[in-house]
């Protein structure tokens, strides 16, 4: 199976989005004792969503949601289980704000990736 065909497979793309989101959540919660710079997490989310937006421009929004949902989901799980968390204050309101922020970051990155794909496709079609 070619790389282009594999990237075009919806199940593969959504599976990749889920795995990449889980990796970002794991880095956020477990790397360096959970004390990772937010910029690192933003970079992971942006790179993941942008790459998936480039690979599947028509479903960039779905990739963004799947990538961005895992970081706040991990904080919800820790909150429900009463585990210590690095998110302060550790409340549902702050987790909701984190979810909104992650969604915006991932949507912007995914659509920038999609825009790059459409621009690259347009250039190659023009023969430039």
C-alpha cells in the first residue's frame, strides 16, 4: 500500500490522530514528572494536527478534534480519580478552558496544514 493511499485511508488518519493526541497527553502528564513547558505541548499538538491536516485536508476538523481532545481528557481522568495534577486550579472550569484552547490550537494548525496542501497542489497543477 502506498504512502499516499495509506494517508488517504480515513481509519488510518483517525487512528494516527488518536495516537498522536495520546502521545501529547502522555508527554504533558508523565514526562519530567508532569512539569513540561506548555510550549512543548502546543508544539506537539500543532505539529500533529498540521501534519494530519496536510495529509487529509478535507477532514482537517476531525483530525484536530481527535488530536486535541486527549490532553484535557487526561486531566479530566486525573481529576475524577483524585490524582495529583499539574493543572492549577484543578477544576472542571480550568479543564474546560484547556479543552477550548487545545481545540483552537489544533484547528488552526490543521487548517494551516490543509492550506499548505492546497497551495502545493495548486502550484504543481500550474506547472510552477
